[in-house]
C-alpha cells in the first residue's frame, strides 16, 4: 500500500451534485488525523511544459485514491500551487473544511483550489475510491 499526502458556491452544484452536509464536531482543524488506510495509484501523467507555453516544470496527473473504512487522508493540507478536482467512484468520502464535514458519494466530486484547506476520511463500511486529477510540480 502506498501512502501519500494528499461549501461550494451554488454555480458549482450542477457539476458536483448536492452533497449532504453536517456540522463538524471537530474542536478545530488541527484535530485532523494523519494518513492511514490509504492507497494511491498513479494512473497517468502528462508533462505540461511541451504542451502549453509557460507550464515548464509542471505535470497533469491522475491518481486513484482508495480509503479503507475508518481510514483518513490527512493531516490537514492545502492545495496552493496544486489545483485539482476529485470524482468519487465508490463508497462515501467525508471532506472536512472550514469546520464543516461534507459527504460525497459515487458520482459526486469537488474542486480543490488555492483556497482549499482540508482533510478526508471514510466513515462508511465500504471501501471508498476516488479519482483525483491535479497539476503538480515535476519532482
């Protein structure tokens, strides 16, 4: 298993669906757990330098992230310089941000932009699987 780090405006509701939201019981974002029960598989990547002017040193990558029941993708992290989108294939993923826990099931997703600061968990009894597409620096 490979372990890695890793309130939408109304106009986004059309493409992300309408997730179930609930108040978080967190005492603060710092209470986020570390990563456990997470597998990350790189599915594809494209070097953007040769494709788009001004994109040298960046790549578009697509990963499949699997979170076991009770697993979490933390600690709390941001997406500054690493914008992306997520689409849930299976199970339910709870996204914790701004003191709010939002659940996303199959067919739903969310954007991760420079203002995103969050952590994820699988509160369900089924394996949760998401596809994550983002732009990152080539290491």
